[in-house]
C-alpha cells in the first residue's frame, strides 16, 4: 500500500460528488488537491462502505472530466482534523486533474 505522496497538494475547499461500488452518488468536500490525488471528506453515510484499494470516481463540475482513482487510505487525518479518504488518481485521470489544478490555482481558498 502506498502511503507517500508523489505530488505536492494544494489546500482547497470545494464540493464534489463521489461514486463507489458500495454506495451511490455521494457529496463530499475536497480538502487538498494535486495532479496525483486528493483528500476528501465525505458528507453522508456512504463512507462506511469504503476500503483501501477500492476504486472511486469523482465528479467535480460540468467543465471538468470525471476523475477515477483508488482509495489509498481512509480514516482520521491529523492534518485536516477530520476523517476522510486519501485518493490516488489513475494514470488516465492525471491529465484531467492537471487541467483542474490549473483552474484551482486561479481561485483563492
């Protein structure tokens, strides 16, 4: 299991939707973001169904391509002072994540 980040993440706070085989479409907040992954905090009960290694899909907005990745860990984050998921994006999603990261650089959080 990979626990070390390869990309520097930027602190953010924006809503998104996540989908996992164990639950439906659920709301969440992204707390930090990079072209390689994201930390999100779920809003709702679906978080109980996830496990490290599970696939996950994220929808940000109509302008952005959906992102797919793997849950690398879930639980309490001392950095964020809350529970959430650490997600690594799949290779095919990294380009879309880079475009989204460029858009996020222009926004103040």
